């Protein structure tokens, strides 16, 4: 069945009790280094199946204005040879619906490495990094045709953000396809409204060895 691809947001109104998935043996994680721009474009371009062709200037548009923040915010998973095979960014938005939010941005795993559970430790790392940098909440933008991604984000405690009748209709169309049933409102009554999510058990801290972030001022900027 073809699923209509509608852009939606998901939110997590706290960053406590984050799931902690360890990096599997044979893989490692590191943060952005100068020159990683092309690596990011390659990973995301290979992983992205709904935006084709993938524009060559996405990295520049998304990150160049705050490139100084990347060494503490953009994570890469690497294989046993040290080659980058996945990425996600602990980004920020100082005015998401009037409030400062951390942002989980561009989670991507190259096709030949998909299905190995690598997105879970990657999400653990960047969610924890947002909290370390002083963020109190987070959101992400995704779309309704990305069912595996929606299941991943629900597992991490993100919930649909219902800001319009269109949002509500989009989530209703995929509700039965998800591993976690959604607690959607009967009708949109003005918002935005974050749907309920189930609690998650606390887990040990997870980090990248030898790495200490510099906390932000709480407004999402270093």
C-alpha cells in the first residue's frame, strides 16, 4: 500500500529517562571534523529515498550559518575501517512555536548498513548530547511515509505534534501501521497539542569516550 508522504513534527517535552542503546561491536562514533561536509552529503544522499535527486547544497543550507556548533553537535557512526556510515545532528531551534527547542536533525544510515539497529545508538548519542548542552526539550521534522523512522522516534519518547487539522488527518492515516498505537485527539481544537506518550525507563549514561561538551546558555546556542 502506498502511503501519502506528509510532513509532520514530533516532540519530546523533556529529555529525562532517555533510552540508552550501546554502539554494537565493530562500530564507533565521533563528532564532526572540518572536511566532513562531503561525508555528510554522501551518507544522507545515499540514505534518502523520498527526496530524489538529493540536492548537493543541503549541508550548506542547513548547517553553514552555524558551522561553529557542528563539532559538538553532529555525530557520525563509523565502521571497523573508520568509514562514516551514519549520521545524526543534535541541532537547535530557538523559536519552535515560540520556545527554544533542541532538534534531532537528519538521522541517516547508508542502505547497506540499514536493518542492523544502528539508528538506535545514534539516537541515544544525539538525544543525550542535547541534554548535555542544556536543552530541556526537543523536536524533529519527519514525514508519514517513513514508517521505520516514526517507530524509532516513538520508541525514543517523541510524540506527534498536532498543530492543525491536516496534522491530525496525516497521523490518523498511519496510526494503524505503527508499532506503538497513538493516543490522538478526537478533533483538533487549536494548538499545538502533543499527544501522550508512555514513560520510558531510566538507563545508564552514554557518551563518546574522551568527549566533553560545553553547555549552552539554555537557549540552544553555544
